[in-house]
C-alpha cells in the first residue's frame, strides 16, 4: 500500500544529512567548551525540532550521528488527523522492516495514536492488523 506523503518517510538529500552532521559536531564541540545555546537554537530553528544539550551529549549511546541528523531532517511531529486503520497497518508493517526509516515510522505511529507504548506493542509477533486493532481500542481515562 502506498502511504500519503505526510505519512511516508520523506527522502532526505545526503547533502542535508552531511550539513546537519557538521552542525551536530559543532554543537558537541561548543558544549565541551561551555555554551552552545545559540547554536542549538539555530539548529532547532533550522530543523523544527526542540533538541536540548542532553540530546547532543548523549545520542551516541543508542545511535550514530547520521541517525540523529536524519531524524532532525524529518518532521518532528508528523501528525495526520484523518489517518485510517489501513494506513496504520501499513505503518506497522514498514516499522517492522529494519532500516533507515524504521525510527520514523515508529514516530508516526506514536504521534498518530493515543495508546502509550504503541510502537513497542507493534514490534511484537502479532499480525499488523491485530496490533492496530489493539492500539485503536485504547481509550484514555478522563481525569
């Protein structure tokens, strides 16, 4: 199934990833020296994200600089208000394919559903349709 453009992982030119990698490295250097607030603010303005010093100091514990740059190059909160069940099923299927876009599809699933831990549930062995039905059955408790 083809996904609508707001749901599909956007292609990111390698030159953009390289520029963001350079900016990340520069911010890391500034953090070592002391203050990187201006550089982080500029990075966030360029990417539409809300990264903090912690993100630049600790990303390497779970991913490499290219993964962080790719994340930064893509939308921070890819919310689509009229997402369908069929689209969610396709997102779960794509999320299960290990590769460069897996994290993005996890973000799309988490952003477009209200069930906490939807992405973790989707990584299980159940068929994608059953996972989506379970995710959609969830109703938050009104306080």
